[in-house]
């Protein structure tokens, strides 16, 4: 009825209030997710959607919510919050590809906007140790970060490893130079 009467704000307020009255569980999470989607997509209220999704995370990590909150934090240039959400996303993800994507984004934030190369290296190494020992981008970035922090011995080891695992002649030539 709310939607047909174009009373979306009233519907969202009802959903948020109702969710707040329910115990933790899938019904409460579903109401919060629905309210946040409407706030973001139909009402264009990113701030309210952010609040609702943060409340949703009180019941446990939700992959879609974490992904949206990470994107939102990056857009607002709150890079520390974005890294935190991406860290939670990588831990909560069950699919290796999702974990790798989240860890790559988190590492990029640490190596860039957050200026913390040690944390970036840690994220890339997590990819290499736990998910894909031959991940070319992670190997490349770790070598760059080691070189940038004057750890040339570690950089050489990583470059050798990249040279051994790469099947692409162009990459091999680049590493050899």
C-alpha cells in the first residue's frame, strides 16, 4: 500500500522501526536490507542507507552490505573505514575470488591513500599464502612495495618467484629487466 501511494519514506521508516523491534535473525536482516535498498536506490539517501546497513551488520557480516559500505566509504574518501569494511568482507567471503578481490582493494588502499606499505604487503601476502600462490598482480605489487621500502633482498626473491611462475613472455621479459 505504501508503494502504490508513493509513500516510500513512510514505508522505509516502518521497515526500520519494525526491524528494531525484532530479535536478531533473518527477518530483521531482510527488513533492514530492504529498507537500505529503498533508501539508496529509490530515495537517493545514501546517509540513511549507510546507517541502516551499519545496523544490519550488528547481526553479522553481510557481503552485499560490506561491499556497498566499502564503496561508499571510498567515495567519501574515508579510506580507513573502506579498508576496515574490505577486511571484514575478505574474512566473511566464502568464495576465493571474492576474497582476492577484497584483499586487492584493501591492499591498494593501504599502499595508496593510507600510506601503509607494511599493511599492503600483508594483504598481498595473504593472497599468495592462502588463496593463489601464483597471483601475478599480488607478486608484482609486493615486489614494488619492497623496492619502495628499500627491502631489495625481499623484492629480488619475489621477482624471482614471479619470473618462475609466469607463463607470459612479456611479463617474464619485464621482470628480467
